[in-house]
C-alpha cells in the first residue's frame, strides 16, 4: 500500500516505514504531522484510487524525526573579460519524516 502526497511544492511516493526529507515544516521533533493533500492511494487489494485533484478522506500520518540543514552548495557567477565575480553559498532547511500510517 502506498500513497502519493504533495508538500512544499513537491510530490512524494511513500509507504509505511519510509523515511523522507521534505521542505522545512513548522513542527517540533517527535511530534506527528498529518498530510491531507493525497493525490493517489494504492489500496491493499491493488486498486489505485486517483483523486480529482485530491482523494477525499485520505491522509498520511508521519512522525518528525529531525529538523536540519543540508550540505552547503556554492553558487559562483562570473562574466568573462568583465571582472565580474560573485560567490555565495546556500544551505537548504529540511524536515526528516518517518511515515507511520496511510489511511484511505
């Protein structure tokens, strides 16, 4: 049984027990988060239910494992022969979730 949920402008295919990293959510560590924007749910008998646009009554419950920041990436811009250089770094914040339950 799996579900396709959307959060932070991205879509994730999840099953019970999966660990996913999503855009930062305002939630405390060891708390639970419910997602109701479920685009599709596969039931245990193999039937796929697709929402228009979301599946009514479906939700995914996840536990917040950690809040953190990813590895730094370097953004370097330059224009040749014009003496223009710009170097900045970026670290994206994330929330680590463990999927506990999928309700269809």
